[in-house]
C-alpha cells in the first residue's frame, strides 16, 4: 500500500530474518565506493573524496526511508537507517585503517521456487525476484587474505575466502506469519571461495568500471553450508 499518511515510525527489525538489512548495508557500501571512485577520477583530494563518497552512500538512501515514513504500508525504519550507516561506515573504516578495501560485500542469487506463492510480493519474474525474493538472495563478505599476510606475494592476490548469509522458507515477513501458513523459516550460513576482480585493474577507465561492477557479484563456486539441517556441501553455490 503506497497511499500516504502522517509520518510514522515502523519497527521491522524482526522481518525477513534481517535479509533486507543486509541489502541496505550492501547497497550503501557500494554507493559509497562508487561515489568515492567517481570523485577521485575528477582529480579531487583523496580524503575529500573519501568523506563525501561515504556520506553519499548513506544520504542517497535517506529519502527512501523518509518516503516510507509517510506511507501507510510502511513507516520510517531506524533499522534500515542503521544498516545504511553501517554500510557507509564499513567502506570509510576500511580506508581509514588500510587505505583500501580488503573486505568486499558481495551478492548472489538463485531462484528459490517460493515466489510463486506470493508473486506480487516476492516477484513475478526473474528480474523482480532478484530484488524481492529474500529466499534466493545471499549476501557475502569476501576477504582478501593476501593483504592480511606478512608476505602477500606468497598467496594469490585474486583469491578470496567468502562468508555468506541467507535465509529460506520465508513467504511472509515475520516468523509467526510463516509458521501459521505452514512455512518454517531458517537462516543459512556459507563458506566459499571468490575472486577479487579488482586485482586485474589496468589503465582503461572503461575496463576498470566493468571490473568494479563485476566485483559486486559473488562468483558461483563450491561452498559449505551450515543451517538447522546441519552441514552440507554445494558443488556450485550461486
């Protein structure tokens, strides 16, 4: 429901196993990083680019939260704002600590098969499901191990280890709603390998832009999954 009302707050922190919050964190991080790179390309001072890039990542999402505050179907979510701030701070903090990004938030998706239960909410086609179906989404932190080693040349700089988070069996936002409808939601944790595409950057700005965009996505790779079902192995986790 997108009809307007007076401004109100809405606590949605218990919804969707916090997958939506992971999405806010991921989006704010990459908006910060993208704005930082864009400002740097103009020749601006790096510290100014870092400050304004980090600010932009959070501020760009703030109007969405304000609009939600006037929507009868939603409301202003402090949880969403905290996740936005967290994503921008995660980018800013890494540059302050290491002068570079060593831990890359990434995203992957595979169709869950649950969207058909509520296509209006979870998506009627693949494009919509990538955005709406939290059951098919996985958010990752890909760690560049070589940059934490005393002798980084002894370990491939392009090879990362990635920790992932997802959830399943969510057709409604809250656990009690899902249980009433016969769905038993649960969390999923992953450990996998990944590629740091930024290792292959060159002198071409166009190529580097494609690498930057590609590095937002976790490559399909073998993964160990941990959930209430125990520990399982996926030969190829998307």
